[in-house]
C-alpha cells in the first residue's frame, strides 16, 4: 500500500465510522454506504491533510471510488511538488 492509499483509507474509515478493513481500492463510496455529506467531509479532510484542492465536477477526476480518490490525490500531490521550487 502506498502512503496516499493508507492515508485515504484512514480518513474514509474515520469520517464514515467504518472499519478500515472493509475498504478496498475498487470500492465505491456508495458500496461503503457513505452518504454525500460524509463524502464531502472526506474530501475536505483529504484536501486539508495534503494541502491540495480537489476540482469540482472535473471529468478527469473520479471521486466516486476509493481508487479514483487515491489516483486524484497522487496526481494533485505530484503536480504540487512539481510547482514547488527546490530548496537550494
């Protein structure tokens, strides 16, 4: 498991009040019985943790599935790192 996957799983489990062992990358938030308000809170927590902003209604980002969330976070974190100037 990647660090991002571990973190996303942990945030989902905490915010949805579910056992982390029930979360699989191919799960959808609906499969996990996560309601829309909880899904929004999960995204806010992910954004806060990584200091990123998830785009609203972007077809390039799948925020309905756990794998989609992980992929989006990894992409946004990589983009953020590429924009941050290296310390000299």
